[in-house]
């Protein structure tokens, strides 16, 4: 995995606050959305409720996970400023704060994410293929600005387009980072299980197809070029699956640390590809496929990576955290229920939300328990 800047003991452990915030927000935001969808809570005062839900899961939840990963060398004051900006943006989104105050609240966190995480990453990146991360991080501010412009009525369908731009950027980050983490870990697993090397595990041109496809997809969505961004996303998903075929995904199913990441990578790539294919074929917006990519793909990868990064940065000894298994199973159940929701949405949508929320409650509890045990020790 590329690391932006080596963490020093002089700096606070930013992953603790941001990973906990991300897990708790994931557990809370989806039930709140379902309550609005079911009519149990008032709506969002003139906003596009579906776009707001997507916005909060991508720029809210996934944005916090990204902060926990990137903020490896920030002072306590900067960490608190970033955390406060993230929390203020979430409050602003749910309370319906609009106009200039809402715009300032929304853009503060993406700006700080780049200033404290993306810019140091750019300066520290030594390899050309790692340079893609800094402009991608900067792109979250562009996605947020587009969403807010739609909120203000300045850009047609800006809310939906901004959320989809952010989704493409999150997919890019995960699929490219996965290309660093998964092959290296699988090489070790192959040596352990089969006493041989995992040769020919990477194809740089496939990674560049993933990057180019998702970048063009984000740009096409931002500029409303439907004939450009859907084929580009289809190409990116297909290239990502071609890469994964070299990483022994079936062998990973026997390993609790790599199985969920490989499955999440597959679901994200397949969901992006299928959603684009459905729209190109005129079959509708591809909502089910997008939930395959988001709940199954982003959910599984981010949950497992939070546990993995925490395990590394806390220098934990022993095996893989036991909570990883129920978290992964609950997210798979949440994905299945949401894809089948058209059969009986009144029951299956809330059931999917409950499984998702329980997964992140378990994750938050596991993280907090590990930190408290280290403090007592």
C-alpha cells in the first residue's frame, strides 16, 4: 500500500478518531435515510434526497475513512480542525443549511483533506503511478462544489452529478490501492500455502486503464457527457476484473484477512461495470448494480482496510481481529437484501440497512476495544 508520509510518534493517531467517526456515521446515516424514505422523518427541505444519501455515504462516510488513512503526520490542532470540519459538514447536510453558510461548511473538509493529506502525499510520492492519488483527492472538492451548485440551483442535476463524481473518485482510490495491497498480500499467501511464488501478478497497462476509465467517468459526469463517461466506467470495471483474475481470488476465500478485500474489490468493479452496462443498454439507472458496488464493494473494502490499517499502525501482535468475520458476513447480507429489495422494499430495504448498521457498530466496538486495551496495558 502506498503511504503518504511515515507516521511519527510525535503526532496523534488520526486513524482512531476518523475511523471511529466513519464507523459510527455509517451505522447512523443509513437508518436515518431509510426513516426519511419510509416517511417516518421529514425530508431534506428541497434537496434531492437520493443524491443527498449518496453524497453522505461517499463524501461523508468514505471521506472520513480516507482522512483516517491520509492524516498520518498532522498536529493535534490540524487533526481537530479537520474532524470539526467533517462533523460540521454532516450537521449541515442533515439540517438543510443552504446558501453561503452551507457551501462553506461543505467545502471546508475536502479542502483540508487535500491540504493535510493530499498535498503531503504529492510531495512524498516517489513513483509516477502513485502521483494519481493527489489529484484524485483534490477532485473531492470539485465533486462537493458541483453537488452544492446543484443544491443552490446553479447547475442542472448538480446534486446527483456531484455524488456520482465522488463515487467514481472513491472507486478509483479503492481499485488502485487494491492493486497495491492485494497482490503483495496474495504473494505471501501463495508462498505460505503452496510454497511457490505468485508470478506475473501485475499488468501496469491494466491499472492505467482503470485510472483512465474512472477519471474520464468522473470528468464526463461532471461535464454531463453521457456518451463519454458510461463507456469509460464500463472499461474501468472490466480492466479491474482482468487485474484481479491474476491475484488468485479463490485462494483468498480461505483467508479471513484477504477474502473480504478480494470479494469487495470484485463487487466494486463488477458493480461499476454492470451499472454502466445497464444504462448503455437503456435498462434504467442501474441502481441495484450501484448498490452492489457501494454496499458490497466500498463497504467490504473500507471495513476490512480500517481493521488492517489499525492492526498495522497500532503494532498489534497476534492474529486477525475476530470481529472481521461477522462484519464481513453482515455486509454481504446487507448487499444481498438490498439487491433483492424490489421484491418487497417495505421489508427488505430496512433489513438491509439494519445489517449494514450492525456491521459498523461491531466494527466501531472492535476498534474502540483494541484502543482501550492498549491504554490499560
